[in-house]
């Protein structure tokens, strides 16, 4: 276990890396990307060996949690074997993954065996037609089967992620809570982030965390909790359901930047210092320029972290960041 740490210019310790293995996805969710997407050429995407090398470097510098993301990470060939190698890195406390669930029916068991401890699974609707409209290409039954496979695979925790959208699925949020509680799952509700031009104003559909909580509180007694999963979610417990937590991720209404402990590595090797800004470090160029020495990479990383912004400045009426969410790392 190393005593090394990564610290930004404001003294925030960075111990959480969100690691994208692909920008590709088998869904085209309306809040994540355009309907017609152009994905990165293969040569611009980090190889699995490069991803593993960077994961090893970050863990050696005190990162204790890595989340594998995409796009949809499970469409990347070799990702299960990559997870197995990363999960064994000395000093890594936990390896977790965010997925749309489409591939879990066949891969949940192998992922658990590879050392993935927790899963976040996107589920924005329980209505097949609405699910299809939100994802453009997704099949609800395929995802529900994947959730059941994940429950059987023995992960430490499974959390459902729901992007709350007025006029799209806000009326269904209590039903999604019912679904999670009945299965002993966690569930988090996320305010939509204004990344990329998706052909509409985000202000039309923004559903704040306070509004979501009020909807759920009409059905359940909610108890505030100080628990943390290492990310930005604020949790409540539900009276009578000790196995589940409800989380709220509120980039608009409850800024969480003061305690930010994470950075994101995109599939093309850009280290994003903040989700809400374009400034980044080109780690792909560095790993390819220095194939046998980590010292120049580490020096550049430490210098870049000094420029990590104090906070994001999201405005639902304006797209501040041109890249889509799938290109940002889940």
C-alpha cells in the first residue's frame, strides 16, 4: 500500500477515478447523445494495456476506487479480463461499474468473479414503449433480465440510476422506487446535466432533486442518512426497508464540488479534471510517448491537478460543454 496521494490546487484529495473503456454504446439515450452518432476511430481509443497501465499508476498514487464506465463498457471486447487485472491491483479498495444492463444477462456472473464489487445500472422507465423512446434502441426486458442476473451474481450492492425528466418519466419515479425496494436495491435520481447538444433545451425537462424527493415522500417515510458511497449522491433511507437507499445527485440544485474527490479518464485518454469544463490532460499522448517510464506521466498529472476547477457552473438554458455524456465517461 502506497502513502502517495494526488491532491488538487484546492487541497482536495483525489482518490476516485472514473475510467471509460469505450465511447460506444448499444443505446442512444436522449439525455446522453444524439440519435446519429459518430464514434471514435479505434486507433484513437486507449488499448486495454494502456488502460491497465494508467489504472495501475493512479492506484499507486492513492486512488482507492475505480469505476469502469463508457459509453456502455460491456460492449468493449476484453473488458471482463481487464476488470480482473485491475481488481487485483494492490491498494485498490473497490472496483465498480456503471452499465445500461443490456449485456448483464450473460456477463453479470463473470464480472462478479472478476472482482467487480458493485454495479450501477441505468433504468429510466418500467414501461417498454417509454423505455424504447428514452433509449431509442433499448429493450426493457433485456435490461430487467440483466438486473435479475446481477442480483443472482452476488455483488455487494446494486444501484439503479434514473435520470429524472419532466414530461418523460417524472410520473413514474415512485413506481421505480417500488421496484427497487421490492428487490432490496439502491436507487439514485440524477438531475440531467447539460453536456452536448441534444436538440432541445434541458430547462424543459429538468426535474430537481427536491421535486423528486417530494414525489417519493408522498408514498414513503424518508429518513435522512449521512452515508456515502464515495461519490456525489446524498442518501435517504426508507422506513421499513433496511436493505435499500435512495440517493439524489444534484449538479444543479445542490452543488457538491467542495468535496470533489474524482477525475475522469475518457476512452481516448483525456483526463477530465471536471465534468463541467473542457480543460483536460492528454494522457494518451503521454503513455504513447513514454512507453517504459511513468515519471513524466506522473509529473504532468500532478501539474494538471493544480488546475482542477473549484466547481462546475451548469446552466440548464445553455450548453457549456460540447462533448456528449458518452464521450465524458458515463
